[in-house]
């Protein structure tokens, strides 16, 4: 799922959480590294992260991209490598299989 910034609506969050729980899959969120440093969006982003961590214990991975990396512009293998490394470190299972919605 692609988002436009960190502005997920409550409905989108509920739908994402319900889908993850129903299908026993993890949710991976990867934004630019500067999202945590930008005072205009940092608080909203941190609330989103807290909400997903509490709603999906053991099923949510916040990927912390290296400085200067935009997840949307990375080669797929590089992006997957970053995600897999952080998922393994945090004990979050991930799969690259596509789900039917």
C-alpha cells in the first residue's frame, strides 16, 4: 500500500489492521529518514507508529531508512534487503507473497 505522506485516515488504519489480523500477516511501514526529524509531521508520524505497534504486536515493522534514502526510489532488491535486515533484528515475520484482497 502506498500512502501520501503520513496522513493515514482512521478508516485506513482500521482496514489495514483488520486485514493484517485476519490474514496473519505483518505490516511494514517505510518512510524517508527525515520524517522523524521534520517538526511539521514528526508528532503525527510517531502517533501513527505507536498506534500500529499497539494494534499489531509482533506484526508491525517500522523500517528506519538510512539518511538520504527514499524507499520509493530504491532498487527493489536493495529495499527488500533493508526491510529483511530490520525485520530479522526485530523478530517480525515478513513475506513477499501477494495477498488477495
